[in-house]
């Protein structure tokens, strides 16, 4: 191709490639061959060139091809290709080309389609004219670029054409950056990067180390090549590609048949095989199998994240021991153990979600109960099935009086606040609705009308019974409970978490926290690991020192061995169908037994750390400042050196 200096010359330009062009191009991506059911469309992606020496070259124009030429001026000149698709008129287009240069990839001859052209010869002519008019390149560089762009950028090259044919038959791992990405590994394994079911397989393939004596390097076209150091064999095929390809086919077959436990079993076997392999290859002390890393992997196998579902860590430890025992005996895990583990973890997650919903929502929501149904004897005791005569404002359960007294005699339930109905003096089972002013007895409607009124003297029958208003009774009780709650809150010592400015919601979070978990390292020393933050430490997060440590700071367990319950206020909502709502705070019925115990005063050496008197003495008497509590030489459960 001869360079022209005018627009008339551009129109008369003839495609005449040079002979013996010095190949300087560097292929970034070979791209792929275009395939279509229409033979005429495939012909658009073929080239047929005849040089001045009558040499004819044929080949294919790849889609997604990228190559560059390093220029003497210190810049790179890039060529890209893409599929043309359909035009606005609905006509089939052939391949499109774009030329850019410099590190910022400035597009040359951009035109009105962001630099994409259907005719490469026309695009290349405009690029050369732009370089020449703006004096961007030297004369020698322009003379070198005055050639066939198919040859300059390596499309019309034997290596490129053979590589494209080989890529159609065998896959390869492409690496555009310094390290292959997850998407590139997925493309190599012929897996959709968005496929959640096979994501673990791609990650396992990506993390697999090269076996000896194989090594790898990045070759032409950003293709990863594998070489044997003992005999010099070079291939595009990963040494473990066949294994992961068969594993991919197995997972797809099992997934289609609806047996995910089979995949879990394979993954558990791989996990234990990995641990055994690292144990053999490691000369120094190896971390135990029950470690944060392997627990996180096991949780991922069953579809959980220990950062979110910390409640399953304890059972994960137990199940990992079961799997390790069977694998050590038979080199395979039992399928029944896999199913049991999946069911157990699911139960743990469901129970934890139910508990969290109870503590975070149900405990704080308004207590709803139907007073009309309760007073009409239409509700049954949740424990024995008899007629319910009370409602526990803490448990939110309907109970008979006997069951309530039985279940609320010990522990924290003894401080629950009940709403009790008056039982009938005759039948005892049903709630009383009328109060006889003559005999001062409370009776239900049936007993009063059928039995009690018949036993009254004539002057007693003239006295009208008084209707029992449970609503007014409930209001009087609630007012009394509020007053008692205020008195107890003013007299009781607040818990430690509330003393530090922590509200009820944060206190619930502390109870439900499942972030820290105990483990043992290779020396048998206990440590605590936080899956959320990745931290680990030797000291317990609860900050409870050993009893053998003199001078230890008193902690929550020391200051409040029997933590009192914070009273909850009693409020009323609007009455609807004789049903009432009460704000769910803790009951104030905690009289007696809730006094906060204080630590005993310490004397002598121990008092330097805990007693205000001793600290004051240390401040006034300099000779006491040098005293220190004894230093604990060993950590708990630490193995003493031989």
C-alpha cells in the first residue's frame, strides 16, 4: 500500500502489500473463529490475499483478536477486531476493526462509530494520513507502517492461524493480567462464571498447586503454557485438567438428578484428602484438622457461611471428627453421615433464627391476648389441655392455675408477671363472671344460675350479683406493677452492660453473639477465633481470669452471680373485641432474692488491683508501687516443653 498525500490519492489507493515485512507485532489475544449456520456469513470472516510475488495467503479473521506494534517513538499501536452483527437496515456485517495507540488507548480515525470500521484497508489508510499530517511519527516508522495491516498486526500469520485452529479443538487458560482471574479459569473449564452450583469447582481448580515437575508461564496471545522441567514438554493443558473436567461432568449429572448430597460427599472427601496431603508434605508442626480454616471450608460445602451462621460451629467440629474417623478407616466418608450433617446444620440454623426472632422481635413486641375468650373459658392450657385461667405476660402462654404454679416456682420464671382470673367457687374449672354480694363468693354464670341461687334465702335472692370486670382488675394490677417496677429500678444495681451505657438491644446482641469460638493450636494451647473479623487471641473474650490469679479484676461473673431481671413497664393499647395489648417489657414482679452481691473486700497484696483503699495507699506510699501481682508463666492447657 503506497502512502498518498491527498484525498484524490486516497480514492485511487490500491491494496498492494509489501514483501518480506519484519514481524514486530505482539499478539495480546488470539480471539476465536467466527461460526455461523449461514455459509455466506462465514465467508465474510475469511481473507484471501495475493502479494506482489504472486504468493496467495488464505485464512480466517478472528473475533476478539488484539495485537500491537511497538513503535520507535516509545508508543504502542493497537488493532482490535469484533463481530459486526447486523446493520441498521438489517444487513449482515462482516468483522469490524479499530486502531488505537499510546497507553491511554486513544482511538485513531474514530469517525461516527467510536472508531469501528468494516474495511480495514480504508481504516489503515486514514490512520497513516493522520500520522503524516500531524507529524506524530518519524519517516522510518511511517515507511514501515506503509504495508498490509493484516500482516503487520499478525492476522495473516502462520502462528496466528494455527493457534486459532488449535483453540477450536482444545481449550486453554488465558491470562490477560499477571494472574488468571476467576472468569478466565471458568472459561477454561467451560463453566459459566455465574453458576453458583459449580463455583466451588472453579475455585478448587484455581487454588490447586502445580505438581512436580510442572511449571507454567505466560506465552504468546496471553495463553498459559505448562512445561515439564525434566523433559521440556510444553502444552496448553493443565496437568489436572482431565480430573476437574470429569468432576464437572459428574456434578452436572448429579445436579440434574437432584442429589446434592453426592456433591457434598465428594467435596468432604477432597477436604480430608487435602489435609492428609499437606500433613505428609509438611515437616514442621501442622495445624489440627479442627481449625478455623477447615471449619469454614466444611461450612461452605454445606452451603453456609460461618461469618453469618456462627451457631453451627459447634456441630461442625463434631461432624468433622466423624468424617475424619471414617476417612481414616476406609479412605471414604459415609453417605449417611453427610445426610445427617446436612439435616443437623439446617436444624441449628432454624433454631437460631427462631431464637433470634424471639429475642429481637417477639420479646419486645406488644403482648396480644384475648381477654374475652380467656374469661369465657374458651381457651385451653398449653400444658395440660384444661381450661386456662391465667395468662403469663412473660411466657405469653395460657395456663391453668395449677400448671402456672408448677412451672413458675423456680428460676427466673418465679419472677414472671401473671394475669390471673378468679376461679368459680363451685366448679373451680371455669372463670368466675359474677360475685354474689350476699355470700361473697365468685361464680360462673352456670353455677350461679343452676346451683348457687337455689341455695340462697329469699332475702338473698333479692340482692343482685355484681359483674366481675376483669378489665378494671387488670388496670389496677398494671398500675401496681408500674409503681413496684419504678421502686425496684431505683433501688437495684444495674447490670454491668447497662452501667457502661449499653441499652437493652445491645444486651440482647451480647447474649446472641456467636463470633468467638475456642480452638487448639498444634501445641495444644487454647485460643479463640473470630470468624467475622479474622482475629484470634489467647485470653477468653469473656474476660474471666483464673481463680489462681491473685489481684485479678472482678468481672461480670464476680459482680453479679445472680443477675437480676430488668423490670418491664406495663402499658395498654386500645380495646378491640375485648382484647388487650401490653407493651412487652420485663415484668416488675421481682420482689426479694434480686439484691446484687458485691465482691468481698480484699486485703494485703491482692488489694493493689481491686480495692480503692489499696490504690489510695499506693498513691501516698511510694514503697508500695513496686509491688506487682505474680506473673502466670503458662497459658491454660499449654503443653510444657520436655
